[in-house]
C-alpha cells in the first residue's frame, strides 16, 4: 500500500509497475553472469589460501606446480608490483592501494584465514586445483587477534606492525586501533544531569555476510599490447578499474572492466578480490584466465559486515524528551582498516532530535577477512543499540514506542550529531504510517500453545544515501524507441527505474526505452551501484539526458513547422505548435522525421550530486512467537514503512523493503560467524551459516511513504538500504515484550534465548 | 577434485566387484546428497563411485506381512508418498519428510543416511525405534545386522570395504504401536538437527499402560544412540505427560553431547528433555488413534 502524504505532481510512467527490461533474460536463464564468460582460448585458475589467520610467510616454493602437466602459470605476490600508497575511493568503500594489494595476495604475512598466497592457471579447473597441492608454503604461525577485546588489550599481537593509528587526530604507533573518531554536539554530561531516566546498554554483534548466491568471479585477458580487459560480477565497474590500476600500477586507460549480470551484491561486490590475480595469471600465460570463488572462500575471504560492541546511553526528562545520548561504537574491521564507523556514527542517533550527544567510533583491525559494505554499512549494528535503549526507556517511563518516536523525531533543519542539517525528511511520516497500520491496531492474540509466548516490537532506522557521479546517454531511433546507455550495474531493478524516469520526461512508455549497462570504455564515469544512489543519481542523469532530447526535438518540430522553437510545446508526449492549431506530432511521429530535420538525436546527461542523497527513514513493526522450551522464534507478522520520496517502480521499492527486512531477520535470529580462537570460521557454508529460507519469514507487509526529496527532480529517494536497519532491534524489542528478557547479543539464536530465560528464572 | 571412476552397477555382484577392486577408495552412491558434497568439499578422495540406483534390490520398496523392506537407494519421497507405508511407519515417515527440502527428498535415501553415519542423521533414530535391521551384501553373500550398532563413529559403520547396504528391513509394528520423530533446528528446513529424538511405544490392550517403548537420540553422541534407560522407565506406566517428562529427564542423562558451532551441551540436554516428552506424547497419540482404527 502507499500512504499519501501530500498532493504531488502527476506522473504517467513513474509510479507504475511495468515488467523489467531484463526480466525475460533472467527468467529464461539467458542473462550472462560472471561465471558464464566464455572466450577463445579461455583457461581456468585456482587460488591457494592460507589455512592460518595470522602467519608469517617464510617461503613459497612453486617449482613443482609450475612443472605439472597442464599448468600454464603460477603466481604469488612476487609477481605483483608493490602498490604505491594511495587512497582508493570506491564510493562506499575507501581503502589504500597498498592494503588492497596485500588483501588480494599476501606478501609478508597472511593476516586472515583464506588469505590468498598463490594462484595457478591451467588448462582446466581440476588441473589447476591439483597443482595447488604441489605448492609448498612454509608458515611461521603467529597468535591471531580474533576479538575486539584481544585487539585492544595492552601488549596485543599486532595485525600490522606498521599500522599508524589516528586517535582523534593523534598519531598512535604499534596499535590495532586504526582510527578513533568523535562527534559531539552540546554538552552530554549536562544533558544527562537533566534526565529523570537514563538507560545504558552494551550490545554485541557478530559479523554477518551478505550471502549473495553468486560467488565472486573474474575473467581477465591481458593483451600483448598492454590492454587489460576484466569481465566480472561487480557493483562498481569504474571503481574496480581504478582499484586495479592502483594495485597493478597500470594507467587507468589501459584497463577496461566489463560488468556482467550480478547475482546479488548488497555491498559485498565493490572491492577487488580475484580480478588482479586473473590479470596477472593472464599476463604470465598470454591466455584469458577465469577464476570463480568457492563458497567456503566467499565466507572466509570476502568482506561481510563488521561485528562489534556498541554501547549506547540515553537520558530523557519527565516528559519523555531526550536530554542527552552517547554512543561508543567499536567495530572489527577485519585485517585492514575500514569498518564503516563513520556511517555508523552518522546513523546511530539520526532518528532523534538530540541537543547533547557524543559518538565515539573505533575502527579496529583483527585477523579476519576485511569487512565490506553490507546494506546501510555500519548502521544496523549501531542502531541496534540505540533502538533497544529507546525501547527500554519507553518501558521505564510507560510511553508508547510510536508516541516516543513522534515526540523525539528528527525533522527538517535538525542537525545530525556529525553536523549536517536534515533536508525535508519523512521520519515522522513513517512512524505515523506504522501507527496508522492495521498491524499496529491489531491485537497480538493468544499464543498457539502453552509453551509459547508472543510479543510485539517496533524500531526505526535511517540511511542517508549518497549522490555522486553518473552518466547516461540517450539515442532516439526513428521508430520512436530510445536506447539508454548507462554505467550503473543493475542489482535491484535499476534498468527499469532509470528507463522509467527517462520515459516520464520523453512522454513515452517505459517499454519504449531500451536500457543497456555497458563497460567502462563505453560510457562516461559512473559511480558504483551502492549507497542507495542509482535510482536517485543515475535517474537524475537520465532525466537530464531526456530533457536535452526534448529540447532538441522541439527544435526539430520547429524546423518541420517552420516556426520558432519557442512556439513548440511538449505535453503528455505530444509536440504541438502554440501558434498553429492542428500542428501536433507525437514523440514517435517526430522521431520518424529526425532524418529529414538534421539527423538522429543523441544526448548525454552527466550529474555529480553532492552531499547525501536526501536520506530515507523507516519504521518497522514485528510480532513474534517464541517457544519457551526450545528458544525457537517464529516471525508472525512483519510490517515495514519507509520513505521512498517518490516510488519510481513501487514493486521494486517493496522488493527492496522486503529484502532488507528479510536480511535483517536473518542477522537478528541466526546468522553469525562462528570463529574459534584460531581465527578460523567454523560454519563457512550455507548449511551452517543460517540465512532464513522462504519458510522462515512471513509475508513482509510494506507501506511506501512518499515525502518528496528536494534534491531530485521527481522527489525520488534511494531506498535500497534502510530496510535492513530496523529489523534487529525490532525483534529484540518484540522478544523483550514476549519474554521479559532483553537480548543484547546478536544473533538472538535459540540457545541464547534459552540461556537468557534460565538466567531470568534463576534471578 | 581427484578424478574418480563412475560405475552404474546393475547387480549386487557388479557393485561388490568394483568395491573389492578399489577397497577403501571406492564408495556406493545412492542419492549422492552427502557424498557428492563431501567430495567437492575435499573432505576425502575416492577412486571410484558405484551408483547402486540401478541395482534392483536397492531400488525396491516392498510392504509385506513381515514388514517393510526399503532398498538402500529408495529416495525419501517414495516412502512418504506411499499411503500404506505412511500409515504403518509414522516415525520413519516423519524423518523422510523433513530431511533437507523437497529436492533433496527426491534423491536422498535412508540407506545413504545410514552409511553416511552422521551423529545428526535424521533417518537413523526412527529406524532404531522401529527395530529395523540392515541387509548387507559382500563377496560371500548377505548378512543382516541390527541398525543399533551399525554406526560405529561419525562417518564409520560396520561395513567392510567390499560390502554395501542392500536394504533396510523394518518389522511390521504390533497393534497399538505409535512412533514419532522430531528434531530441533533453528530454521524451518534445510538444516542439521541440533538434537533429534525418535520415540515409539506400544500400549497395552486397555490403552492405559505402556507395554514397551523405544527412544533414540541424534546429535548428542558420536552416533545416533538408543536411550534404553529412559525407555525402560516407561514400561507399565500410563502414557502421561508426567511419565514422558520423567523419561525425558533420564534420556538427557543418557546423552553425551558436545559444544560445537551448532549448539551447546546445555542446550542439547534441554532439547533432549523437551523433544523426548513431545515425541512420546505424539507416539502415544498415534498409538491410541491406531488402536481405535
């Protein structure tokens, strides 16, 4: 359902639900994903990975593997240039080229289990895999740093001997804390002094994997003329090109990245993993080389969301107004810095107007794979603490959780703790949407058996989204159909949502825009598909290109009608002459006359949208039923309300809201990295990394709220990420309601729920 | 992956011959839902896989006067889709319908579940409480052993290298017999039991006393085990919540669980208590319903 909040401009295409342009290919199995790449002379590679989470590499002997029949190339870090230290800004991920290089192939030390130490290219995959067993690696095993406590303990083993930490501007040597940031407004201590109720909770969260079905792949061909082409499954074709240039020390223009269809990313397919290895192997053997990761390696060696420890303290006065709040956010980045503590700090209190607040964020390296972006990176973990604290406050002061949120909601003009003031936002509107929902007004009902108990919980969430650079080219064909060329990889239906925005401007049907996602040589720079930016920013570029088409078409109509271009009107897909009644041409009719009026039209729209994407708020409501004898949780009913600004394709907006909620449910209840003291993940398979199946989640009821985004011509907000932010606290709050115990550690798995119930019974 | 030979055997003799030739480096393939995953995961190497789906005795399922014979390669769906089998062997049907998902059930077999010998095997507990036996073929003919004792350790069985399981025999249950299997998994499908409990019991003529009982536990010992003391405690007792609760308590003591990534010792003992009580109650309900029919 859509909640109407105000009168809006009338749209013809935007807001409808056409069949997606890539639908046929995907449904019929014709869409080509990374592993589907087939090239003349293609050979296959395999990667040897460290079985140790922390070990000095004493020696690697590849001689036997090189001599094995069928083996075409063997590589180690010695075959890669020493990457110069430079910042690689891939959008949602910022890293240093030196770290990016070390991450993909260990040089002196293996710093996580699964860290590549060598790779082989051979005539077939089996030969490559067998050759890996012939490589002799001598390790000096070091004590791994697995937990945040271990990493921060005095005298802790160092993940990187040369890491220089930044403690709010101070240089710190010999540390595992890469960065400590702080944001502060007002006077938190004075604020707490005014509070009549103060609640503080410490929450612990496991790292959680995006769980995309398609593993990482890369196929590379390094031609004799020095040109490198990489076919890969990525969210960031231009970012990958730039990262490859930095890691391989090659000019950007010598590299072309061809983005294949992507089988899920959620932020996990921004960085490079196999691409530089395939490239180096190809350079060594002169053939195109394909690498495909095994699931075990995807869990061990790609970037999940960081786990961490988050402590939030909040005070309210006797009216229920928040007087102060502080947050201490400690995330385990994995083996290299970059745990998304900044977005965590931005989002942790974003839902509330707080005059006195302080946020400390710590980016901590540990001997696990480097974490990556995962849907609203950094926000769900921090928000888990805030929203459970808010729920406890509501219980202490006896206030309805929706009323509390409305009373304290951040609004337009309020400043976030990190400084920027909010533009027009829909924070109040999403809470009101939940409050007005049938779900909110429904009774919880009795449990289905005496051993079971029911509860209801609510939580809010925020993701700011980003803007950035996008390029779209539109060409008008003489049959009235336009081709739209874009650089944005399509993850969540963005071919459709971008084409629809162009169609809206051009006054034609969505089906009459044919979108194509192309490689980095074939379109102007386009930032990654992440940060909830694609429908927002690439959509804005498409609108710009389409508006140029309309202007040029007006000129052509003027030529045809021998009138002034200023006399040509364009409305509802029809060009007309304001001074000559009856002179009118549809877009399609005029398209047929382009040849005679100066040739075909093509335009390019380029945008670089500064600042945040306008931000999208969500509020979720969940009913749970818990078996108090086993700790098993059933989600009975789930409602998500989110501000989409303007939903371009409501079905895909709902899909994103549902997907976020489902991933959040998984993270809340069962998903976790079970890591031993040795730093090795014990459950690196889909069997034991327990993501929800279709039988584990109910229908997610969605309410699209539309508070227009002033930064986009149609009011569109990026909506891909916010949906994963509220589910974890909403479920913790529902469990609190059902059981009377507060679960502060994720996942809230059955054993943990039973332990909490036992502790409650004992006290 | 190490290259291996694939042999689609059409007779027991042919299968045995290949097993003899390769010894420990050959194994039988039924549905392949465990073995193929293990091979691809590099857990071990084989030189030969002997597909027994084409061996007539291994693919037959027969319900007769003496009981039910399930060929080692008969996939789960054939068991639960057979109405007569489903009515007579409720515990086995419980397991067959929850192993993996529907796709897995269309390939996976109870014979394979036995030979895989996982501590968490869903199929073995129900066979134990149904007093099933295993028909084994080897170079010198066939032999029959009880399911109880067939598994010797995780992944190990009493099978010699040149032997294979041909079928499982489940005796015809007495009247007023009921059985049930339940497992605990955090999800609702596609998961490994943190604990599984199978129970069966026979009520006396009056329906008010338990004449005999069997309880088997999965995921709480190196192999699925029989909780004989818990079962013995029920003899002569009424089929009551109280008796079932007491049996659950004893069964928890008979379990020897470990902490691992899937669950903890405490959690597993608790689950043995709960699931023993719940499966006994369901078995009793089925026994009464069966007697009434």
